[in-house]
C-alpha cells in the first residue's frame, strides 16, 4: 500500500506539471491522448478499456474444472454450438442496424467501445437505416448487417440486457470477455454472410478485419454461424418473395446475378489474359480514387467534430436534412438535364449480342426508367439514379443496352461526391453498396471507352464493371482476402478469382501509399488505441523496459479493507499486481503482526527453489515399493536440511535486500525517500482485477486479524462472474457495514500465472505476444521474479512507440 500511495503522489505531481498546455511535449501529448494543434492529429485516448482475452486460472476456475467430467464438458460444448446456431438464425433475419464496422473492428481487436453492442443501439439503428435508405440517401443497408450480427452475438449468449433489466434468466455460462468476444466474432461474420450470401467470406472478414486471437475451434464455430445465417435469410426471402418455402433461391441481400455468356456464341469469354493488364491499371486508378475519397471524408469528419458535434443535436438533424435535400435536387436535375434518351432494343447496342444474360430480361430491363423520354426509350441517367442501388448495380453489370460515356462519367462524379458527403452524418449508413455502385460506373465507363475509342469489341462490359467495383471498394476499405472471397461468392463465378484478387491487391497497395482505409481513418478519429498486425522493424530498437509503466499501484496477498477501498477509489486502473516486499529481518516482523506474517508465509510458500523442488520430488519417491529408493530419499533429505533448519532462501534474501527499508503495508511513504526506497524490489505473485476486488468487497469476503485466513468465506466461479459485464462501481457502494481493519486474502481469486515478459524483451516480441493472445495487462518481471513495470494497450500504440523511439534516439 505504501508503494501504491507513493506512486499516486508521483502521478498527481506529474499531472499538475502537465496542466499547462504550452509546456507539454509531443511525447506527453501522445501519452495523454490529446490533439497536436500544429499537425491537427488526433492521438489515442486513454479512457478506452481493453478486453481481457486471457483466461484467469484461479481457485474458483479450478474448482469448476475439478467438478466437470467428460459428460459435462460435452454438454458445455453442445450449449456453445446451439448458441452459435441461434446467433446465425437471428442474424439471418432481415434486420439492419447501421454500419458500425469501425467500432466492431475495434471490439474484435480487443478494445471495449461503450455502447456498441447494446440492444438500444440495435433498435435505433434498425429503424434509422430503414428510413435513410428509403429516403434516397446514398447509403447501404448491407453493411449494417455486420453490426446487427455483432449485437446479437454479444447479447444472445448472455440472456440479459441492460435495457430489459426486469427480465432475469439464470444462465451462468459465457460470463467472460473471452466468450463474449468469440460470439461477437461469429455474429459479425454472420452479418457479412447474410448481407452478401457469402459464409466463407464472412468468416474471413472476421479474421482479417479484427480478431487478433484465432484457433481451429473458433473457425468452425464462426463458419457454422455464417452458414446458418446465410440459409436462414435464404429460406425466408425465397418464401416471402416467391412463395417457394425451402427452395433457397435468394442467398443474400445483395445479388450480383449470373455472369454467363450466351450458349450460341462459342467465342464469348468473360475475360482473357490480355484483360489482366487493364485490370491492373484499373486497380491503380481505383486505389487513387479510394485514397481521394478517404482524404475528403476525413476532412469532412474533422470539420463535423469541430463545428457540428459540439453543438446541440438539432444541428446534426439539420445537417442530415440538408444532405437529403441536396441529394434529391441533384438527382432530379441531373436526370432531367443531363440524362440521355436511348432506344430500348432486345439485343445489345454495342455489338455484343452474345452477351445476353439470364438476369437481363427479368431484372435489369424491367427496372429501366423513361423519365420524360418518349416511348420505346429510356433515360440512362434516371435509370441509375431512380432505381434502388442494388438494381442500379445489376444494370451496370447486365444491362443489354448501353450507357453513354458522358452519362457514366457524370454519374460517377456526382455519386462520388454525394456519397463522400453522406458517409459520416448522424444517420445509420453503410458504405459497401455505394462504393460498389460508384466503382461499377467507373468500370463500365472504362469498357465503353475501350470499345468505342480503342476498338476492343471483344471485351465483356459486365466483367469490367465488376472489376471497377472491386477496385474502388478495395481502394476505400483496403480489404483483400475477405473481399475477394465475398465477391467470388456473390458472383458464383470462380473464374473471377484471379482478376479480383490482383485488382484488390493493386488498389490496396496504391491507396496505402497515400493514407489508410476508411474504417481505420474513422477509428483514428475516435482516438481508439487499435493495434495493427505487427510493428515496424525500427521499433526493435526499443525493449520492454523502454515502454513499460514503472509507477505501479499494487496490493498485497493479504490486505486490509481500508487499503483496498483507498486504492479503488483513488485510481482508475483495472488490474493490480499482487506482490510481497523483500525484507531483511522477516522473522521479527512475523512475530509482531499477523497481517505481515500471512504475507511472508504466502511468499515463502509460493517461491519455488531448486532445493525445495528436489525435496518435494524426493518425498514423492517414497511411494515407490523399492526399499532402496526410500532409504536413499531419507539420506538425501537428511543431508540437505541444516542443523538449525534455516531456510537458505531466507539467508539469501537477508544478504541481498538489507539496504532497503522494512515497511509495514499500512505505512505511508515519506517525501524524503530516495529513488531506491520508493521503487524497492517487489516479488510478483499474480494479477487481480478491479472487478474481482469489488466483488470481494461487496460480498464481504474477509477475515479478522485474530482469525486464520482459512476462515475467510469462499466464492464460487459463478458468484464471481454473476455481475458480468457490468460490475458495481466502487463509488456507488455502501461499505459502512465492513470493518476497515478486516483483512482480505486475494490469493484464491488472482491470476497466479499471467503472461509476463523480461525487461530486455524486444518490442516486436512484446507486441506479438500482447496482440496474439488478446491481453489486457502484461507485467514486466526481471530474472529474480521482481515486477519492474507493466505494459498495457496504450503502451503499444503506434503514436506512443514513435514518441518513445524519438526519446531513445535523443538519449543515444
């Protein structure tokens, strides 16, 4: 406790020193998570919490394992599979819930973003996205399915909601961040699968875009959930639209149709090897257009953050109404003034009669718009603007008529600007379909130019429209693996795999040269400490000791209630190292104070030495039937124990740590302490979470100083996780009934074996361990078992590492 209060004093003085804005260095701004005024850069905020994917293997958890036989284990797995199936079924129902992809990406990356998986968010965005799409805004309804699936995945396994507090169901399973994050991964994948009819693409999306921890079992569960969502949506859509229940004719909300040449034309090819060169160029252009889109949208988002969001909510509503009004006027005027009346014919007007498709006669031609044009003609601009976005995409993919290059160019420019302006306003919206439509217009424009001006009459316009859609969407969102599979599954044409993959890779490389993807940009604008897949090579100049936080707030294995309450109410940390101090004359302390005696006894019992381990193994060998082994064990033990039965480890501690002060846990630090006294050696024993300490205090788990620690009440695993995920706040609790002098033994509930690193570990290894295992806290422990610091997510952000690297270079 003394070290805790000492670190608090240091932190308070440091914060006071940083109180003046003009005295802060760029490194301090990075650590605080504020905005650098000169560069106008938003730095990661420190008020975001991390999810704890590491399993806490404490005594209550081990008790559950001991009582769980093979039958109960199989039952638990069966329950998990049934919940996964239920998530897929619920996500497959046609319900939209806003985009939310940046926030879901953060959640899968291990950041707890408040409110994104609440039932209230699902309901509000469901109605909002219906109205925004029906109102004619350039937003998509397929993207919001990802958020809807994540909300279902987060809430359904809990069988509870804060919005429905009165409904209480006793379901003690899946009460941890680990289980919840797995279900959110499955729900997000199911959302993609339901939107595009792409279960494999949804699984890869969840893997590529967020989840840092992945295993074979999770892969099967996520794929099963995606399949369930796809076929559930297919079942209901086919039955409602065609009346053929069980026929499975509509796999997803967005259907690209069937790309197929006419059987009568044997020379027809969807694409040839010569077209790959054009696809590469289209990928480069798509990357440039995507980078431009992201740059403009980022500037608009910053403007909204400074001038719109701080003002009353009515201003946001007025902005949305302004965007809707401008969109309506532009669409109407452009269709009337800039549209061209073209002749309707049963065959293609561009010389490709063989490229008639099954979807053409039923879907594409039935949605053409006359819009003030004479009979037997259609307005090509109105056909693109006044149809639903999905129908417009089908027009560009499969229309047997033509669109003039001027119409396509004007439509692309207008749609590009309006979609960029719309994304980010205060309405639920998606970006997938608008990007696909804008890119399809770009691809169809390229095909028309190649046919009309270069004379390449053999090319297939639908293929170029599809490649253009992939190029622009890839340039905006910068996805490669999952987007390739999603587009292949949506087209039902495996031959498009190679050109789509090449186009997406080129678009991503080109766009990454200028800025990040649109989702990463909005994550950065929110200041979320997102961890990338790996660090830069130059970061290996730093070690764990260079980035760790040495000011520790810790607890002892046996701590008084008054000390725990003081720590919890005066700090915001979510985990505390459990430590013991190294003393020179511990035997004298053990005689005078029961609390210190318990702490010292715990330290002795938990420290493993070679001699003690050999003694334990020798004792276990006595169970062998051979009398020779028993005699040898007796002789070995007798020769090991000294005459005075002194502990060799105790002698080593007395010789090593004599210069350090011997402090009681309740003794306050002195301002006259030296650096060695303030940061004295602390033997590390484990980690205890804030939520666990609060639960122990609420349930009165403690014992008096006159009693043994074994008299302390024991809590089961279900009781410890009963309040998950909303544990009580220490400031809202009435602890007047607890005796502040009572002692809490935290050792049965702490995590005794968390992941740790050495102070000399390189940053790339620290980063890989932290991200791959989904950690929340990573203690730094030296070679003799002393904790010297702790690493959290904020110590591994790009901005923090860059600041520490600059400090390191200046020091050298």
